[in-house]
């Protein structure tokens, strides 16, 4: 093979970067987007519940010693001073059931919150803390 044939073969063959560059760039962007989304969702899950939800839990804890003990155990287990958003349904459901068991009327604070937490209490029937 002559030098002119070799150089013409190399010239007609696209470089690796030209051939795969767009696909590599897309893969890097897709992986970056997935990692970013995962990080964002985890931070949202660990964020404290909204003040109106925290207020309802505080009301239950003030009215019921069992609910207060449950909330204190939650704080101790997770080394927190607030309830994480990802745990709200379970904590609210259990605390609602405990408070109602001690003749507390959660609807006095909020009919809407009481109704929602009552539904959660049917799902989370035990006194277990979130995992």
C-alpha cells in the first residue's frame, strides 16, 4: 500500500470523537440530570414538613401524652427537631390514632388535617417509627 492510499483511508474514516461525541455528550448530560434529580428528591424528602403540618402534630402532642411520647421517640431516633416530609404520613397517622385513643378531637385544630391523618392511621396501624 502506498502512502497516498493510507492517508486517503484515514481521511475518509471519521474520528472517534466525531463519530461518538454527540452520544457521549448526551449520556453525560442524562447521567448528570438523573444524579441531580435524585439529589433534589432526597433533599425534599429530608426537608421539614410545612409549618401548618408541624402545627397539627404539635397540637396532637400537646393534647395526648401517647402522641407526645411517640413524637419524642421519633426525634430521638432520627436526631431531629422536626418531622421529615418523607415520614409525615406515618407519624401523622400514628399520632392521630394515639390522640383519638385518649379522647382528643383532632378536628378542633383542623378538619382537613384530621381527615387526612385518619386515613393515614388506617395504613399505619402499629406504633412503629418510620424506617
